[in-house]
C-alpha cells in the first residue's frame, strides 16, 4: 500500500490527491531482501473537479512529492496490523509534479 505526500520546502502546503491509501496492484506479496529493490507505478496527474467547493487550486496539485509505502518488518496477513519499517526506509526519492 502507498500514499503520496509533499516533501521539501512546501511540505506543509495543501495537497489534493484523488485517492487515499492505494493497494499496489499486480505486485505479489513477498519479501524484499536487504539491498533489494521493488518498482511500483504510481499514477499522478491533473484532475478536473469543477463542482468542488471551495474550488480546487492548481497549486494544490503540484510540487515536490514522495511516495510513502507501508512496508512491514516481517510478513503480516493484515496490512493494517503490521510492524512498519522506519519511514526513512519506506519513502521514495523525491520527484517534482508540474503541469
């Protein structure tokens, strides 16, 4: 499971994401060995929300972001009840979202 959050100087600014925690589709459960890697495609992009009140501002969609994963120290049948790895070990590299 993963989410998107702001990082860097604008980390406290508002962020609109059209989804909350999302299950990582197509990736089997298993283990990532020490020094191992995993790749996950995370869709980001613009959204049109004309009926949103208050209106959505473009600056709520762009900025420096990171993907925040839920990675457990050991196997757990229920991802809501796992001993999570430290945040520094489960965040992506920073990336810039622009128009």
